[in-house]
C-alpha cells in the first residue's frame, strides 16, 4: 500500500508536508549531516539537517536567556544540541552512569543530567565540535540515541516495578525487544557518529523510506502502576500475568497529549482498548499498529498526523481490523486489570527476590550539585560502589535497584549525605512535575521547570490553609501545549500560554485515566491561586473519603468530564 494512502482516506487531502520531502530525500536519514559537522563557520545545522538529527536523538537548541545579548553583539545564537538517549525501560548500569556523569561535567553547557518523563536522560548544551565524541563515549558503554526523536517509534517505556522482579524482568525484556524490532534499519547513525563502514541501506521494512507521519510512542506497563501514563502514548502493552508469570498483553492504541492553542482540531486523547494478545503475537501486533499508522496517518498536516487522529478519522474498528488483517492475529477480549496508582514509592522496598531498592526523588529530574544538595556527586559516589543497576522512572525519579541486604546501609549513607534522601518533602512536592521549557526548549511560551519549585510552595500553602497539608494534588506544568510533562493527565494541569501566563485545566484523576478540562484561560499566578483556593477549600470540606481533587471537581460539576476528546475537550 502506498504511504500516501492517507490522501485517499482524507477528504481534505492537501500536498504533503515538507518533512515528507526531506525524509524522502535524506537517503535514509543521512542528509548532509557529515558536511554540516565539518562546517565550523556556524554552530548550527542547515534546515533539513536540523530536522534529520532528531532521528539520531538530538535537537538543535540555543540558550534563550542569552539570545538578545548575543544578537546585540552581532553573534548568532549559541547553537548547541540536546541529546536524548535510548534506554528502553529506563535501566542504566553504574559504569554507564559514570560515563554519562563524566561527559556531562566536561562537555555540556549546564553540567547537568536531566532525567526525563520518558525514562531516559538528556544532555543539554553540547557544542558542535563535541557531538561526535559524545556518541562515541556513549557507544563505548553500550548506549545509543537512535530514534529517540523524529518521526519514528521512540524510547519504549516499561514500569519500573522493583518488587515483582521476575515479572519486571519479563516485561523489561519485551520493552527492549519492541524497541529493537521497531528501530530504523538504516546504518546512518553508525556511519555518521561512529565512523562505521558505509553500508548502503536499501529499505526500511517496517518504517518505510519516509518513516512515520509523526512521532510514535510505545509503553509496556505492569498494573496496578500506571507510572508510564499509557494514555499519553500511541501504543501500549499492558502486562497480563498469571501466577507472577507474564502471559500476554492488553493492547491500547491512540493516546497522545499534544495540542495547539487556538486550534480546536487538535486535542489530547486517551488510548482505546484493542484487546488481548498472547506473547507470541506481540511483535506482530506492534509492527502492524505501526504499519497501519505509517500508511494511514496524515502526511499532509503534521498537526493531524498522530495515531490518535488517524483513529478518530477512520474509526477504531476499521483501524483495528486492518491491524488484525496485516498481523494475521485476532485480538481476544481484554483481560481484567486495574490501575490504582501512578506515583513512585519513595524510600526502600524489598523485592520478592530479597534485593533492596531505593527510590530517590529528584525535582524535575534535574541532576546537578546544588548548594547543600550535591545530587550529582552523590549519584556518582553511589555508582562507584553499587553492584545493581539504576532505573529511571517515568516520573523523573531514580531507583537505586538491586542492592544486597549487606550493602544497603552504605548506599543509604551516601544518599543521605548528598541530599538524595530528604524526609521533609511534602506529598505535594512528590506529586508535581514540569517539563524543561526555558531556557533550552525553543517551543516554550512560559517557564515550567524553573517555575515549579515556587508554585509547589504556593500550593502547599493553600493545602495547609485548608487543613490538607498531608494531602496532594497531581500537579503538572508544561511550558507550551505540546505537553511533555503530561499536564493533560494531571488533576491540575498548567499549560504555558505566554510569559507568566497559563491555561488552567482541572479534573484529571490520580491514576491518569481522565483528561482535564480547561477551567481558566491565560491567567497569571495570582489568578491561578485565586481559582484554586476556594476549590481546595470545598474539597477539604466536602470530599468523600480519600477522594482526589480531580475526582471532586468532576463529581461536583466544577468542570465537565472529558469523555470523548474529539467532541468534549473544546466544548
Ligand atoms: C508536538 C508535540 C511535541 C513537541 C514538538 C515536543 C518537543 C519537545 C522538545 C523541543 C523538547 C526538548 C526540551 C528541552 O529539553 O530543552 C521536548 C522534551 C521532552 N518531551 Fe516533548 N514535545 C512534544 C510532545 C511531547 C509529549 C506529548 C510528551 C509525553 C507524553 C513528550 C515528552 C517529552 C520528554 C520526556 C521530554 C524530555 C524532557 C522532559 O522530561 O520534560 N513530548 N519535547
Ligand atoms: S511542553 Fe513545550 S515547553 Fe515544555 S519541553 Fe515540551 S515542547 Fe518544550
């Protein structure tokens, strides 16, 4: 089937988006990246290569804080790249950690390692002359960044679950297998960054020569924890276990959170349940959800290109039947499961294998040495002695996993000495999250990561005022409506609209199965607090036992429930 069949299915068919041209002309993602790398008259890449390096896991950025100053000095913006690694399931070994710690220290503009909401790490501010070395350093410890951005299947998530170690191991192996199966076949990454031998790529059997219409995200989750936020992802494998052994997956398709301000044809949308598949059919189903989206996704309008819009356009049943036909597999009825939580369990837990696991909280996932809290040094010192591994959670935190009983005390001491364990953090802090936004993200309209600490303090004050200091509201802030910190699955979601201005959404739930509705538009801090204050007061006074804030505002009609995004979200 031709890849532009979308034009047949889409009555509003329009010329293909320019990204389609550049993918097709790129010679399987090579473009002229190598030439650009050698051009030292600029720190940036040409427009086409600017897009293509994303498929290799990098975004060209610049420091927005110093843009104006540099322009005054007649200098181009301080171009650099952000790198995002491919780490299925977020597991990283101590020796790998030590290598990325060294690199961040020496070669990144900010010296930080940032754990992301999709279980990997990012370096920010790598200059052109160091890019190739960066890939070689990573390769030296078995890490790559292939397909962590761009129109491809990105880093595959897996619930961290340190307790049920056997089940986690099986689910984790599937997240790796799915990641490998859906990876681009082109050798462009190896050639360009690792000086691999040029080997002509002749086809991309799964992704096709123009790759996917838009980014594509996959998870493997282990109920009852919805840490990965299945409804933020295109393709989700929900683990179904019998007697602690994985037997297959319920498959959920078509989640996604991004939208565009002022464009009601865009909306955050939950994933739909397609049914159960056994393990032997898992890769075939993964491949053909991707292949149907590859062929049917809209390649004319990138704002309408994600799987969620394809499903709403062709119909869930039609999409599902096509996947079944291509995979030669029929979905069985879904098996029962329930999500009851999304949060991380901080502190120590003991796994059924007798190993101990310590989850530490990292605000915004930003690992750096702060005054009085040398987080980065602390993790380095732990990595120097740790025999197990580290797991990055989808909530931007870190698990020091697989600690033997007699090594527990040593790890705990190091964690405490470096501010990695702080028993004074409020429940509110532990349930708050922000995307990067300023100064590196070119799309940011408002502050997010840098604003979150202040906002948490203010919400803590409101909770305390109403006698709810021990309580929490799942609070997420994003600097623009793309939604990288998954605000569109929060109980209170703030979406950047302009400097200091946000849209306030209410009514998601604690387990991430409801999209919050717009409550106030384009408001600043005072108005945000004025809106929340009386509602928290009502919640404190009238809540049903243990009722979350999001459930309360829906039950009492403060906002209408978003049931079907296409019709309800903007209503
Ligand atoms: C059209 C939609 C989107 C665009 C154009 C976009 C673009 C970007 C950019 C440019 C960054 C880099 C920011 C920086 O590190 O300086 C970023 C970070 C990130 N994005 Fe997105 N994004 C989109 C939607 C999403 C969504 C819906 C999710 C998750 C559900 C997501 C997950 C992430 C993650 C995990 C990061 C890393 C930093 C973090 O943890 O906040 N993105 N995105
Ligand atoms: S939500 Fe917007 S501002 Fe925040 S990191 Fe994503 S693209 Fe940037």
